[in-house]
C-alpha cells in the first residue's frame, strides 16, 4: 500500500541531503529556521561524519532565513556556522566553500542592514577562498562579482558600474553550468544594477538589457518550484516599468506595472517570505495612490529588526500620514504624528542604529516642512536635519535612504 506520509518524509530527507537547494523556496520561513537549527546541532555532534559540510549547509539556511525574515540573529548564526565549517574543514575545497559561505552571509548582512564594513568583511572572506574544483571556482567568481556590484553602487561612478557588470557577465557563464541557483541570484543582481544604471543615466540600452534578462528569468522560474525567484524577477520588472512610467507620465505603463506587482505578490504568501512581500509593497508605492494598509502591515512586519526595508516602509508610512494631515490642514494630527516619532526615539533602549536615527530625522524634517507650509513660514532647520540624515545614511552604505533625504532638500532654504 502507498504510505503517503512516509513517502513524503523520505522525499524530504533526500532533498535535504542533495546539493541542489532549490527546494528551500518551497518551505516557509518557520520551517526554514527549524531545518537550519537542526543542521547546526547535527554539525556539532561527535557522530557527524562531515561536520564542515553540515555547518556549511546550516550557514546557507540561516542566511536564507535572514534574507526572508530580516532577523539579525539569523545572520549572526549564518556567520557562526561558516566559522565552524571553516574550523572543521579537512580539504582545500571544504575550506573554500566555508569562506564563501561567510562572504555570502556578509553580503546578505549588508543588503539587509547596510554598514560598509560588511562589504569589506565579505571581500576578506572571499579573498582567501581557493580551490581546484570548477564548481567552487565558479561560486568564487560569482561572490566576487556580487561584492563588486555593491561596491560600484556605493561609489556611484559609471565606470565602476561598467566594471561590475562585466565581472558579473563573466561569472555567469561559469555559474550557469555549475551552480544554477547561485547563477539566478547573480542574474537578479546584474539586472538590478543595469536597471538602476539605466534609470540614472537614462540609458535605453541598459534598460533593454535588464528587461530581457528579467523576462528570461521569469520564464525559466516555474511558480511551482521557484516561486521566490520568479517573484523577485517580476518585482524588479515592475519596479523598472513603474519608474519609467512615472518619468514619462504614462498611465498605461503604470497600470502594467501594477499588474506585474500583483503577479509578484501572488507567487507566495506573506508569511512564506515576509521581507520579499515588504519589498514588493515598498516598490509599488512609487504610485502615490497605492493603498496605505500594505505599508502599515510592512511596518508591523519589520519593526524591531533594524532593516533597510523596515526603515523605508516606516518613512513611507510617516510621509503618507503627514501628507493626509497637511492636505486636511490638520495641525493637531501633525502634532500627534510628531509625538509618536518622539516617543519612538525615547522608547529605544541604547543608542539607535544609523538607519533608525536617519529615518527619524527624515520624519522630523517632513513634519517641519508640512507645518511651515500650513503656517506660511520657513521650515526652520529642515534642510540641515535632512543633510545630516543623508550624510549618515550614505556613510553607512544606504544610498536609497540618503536619496530620499536629499530629494526632500530640493528648494529648501539652508540655515546654519
């Protein structure tokens, strides 16, 4: 007789032991944490036959958990598991794989929380990785390319973007053959860099390239087996199209962008990957008439984690609330919003993170501007506050938050 439950468990065990980790996209964030915890424990057992490989896999799972949940302790566990894998390494290849796991954890840490030092640390981990095995060498090339892409974004120089793009193209050729999952992550990074560069430089060639690459990735990612990869590619497509539509004031293109965002969100449930869902809501908020409730939910999902996405969601929510109050001429409501911001500052234990501090300063500046417009006065120190917030965010490696602050400074008087 076919024993359904037993056969499913057997398939799951086989998936856990396979080098192909594509199955991770099919399990929820809670089960992902449980699997990561189990592997971490197994790696420390005396009976474990391959501790370095077990801890290496645990690092990958903890990293993916952090990527989906934004939990800071998951990144710490990913780095700790990589260090344990490195200590237990018996061969040059095991050592290289452990070093690459540490580098990728630092990349994810930077993506989630900023901090330029995380990219410096990622480069240090990756620099020591050497192996004679082609799959590991391909992974090494991919990690170096992903690091270079983030360094190029921070430098904001066109030539650095071009160098990073060339490095990613070269790495993709090797990764596609030896590690398709890492190749897909690199494709997303490459498309995001091209899309961002195309919008900044108004370069149609880069925009076309990003569109082709993302379309190919969407078509190659089945919603039944790769829902998150498909959703991430769809969201990038939608973000690019929406940005272009806003620049061109093209209502039809904006509507298509909305439909693509909806398609991206439909690929998974919010509790399957909370941060992916939040990223989609933030990206679609380029439309000023987008509903506010998903932004409220995004803030609720990210509060207390200190992530960049959480800061962006909070800034969007505060901006919407201030705009609503200002449009109604409601000074009392503006005062209530200011009270909430000040209470958040007062309720924090210890010094706030750079991201938390910057987003709170932007909120205070938004309130100054709104109140001054209603009362017909100058916005006092708003320009100075925004300049400080922009500088702090950029120094920390979060240019997207710095750009928001600088955008609000346009046209404001600067006071000493």
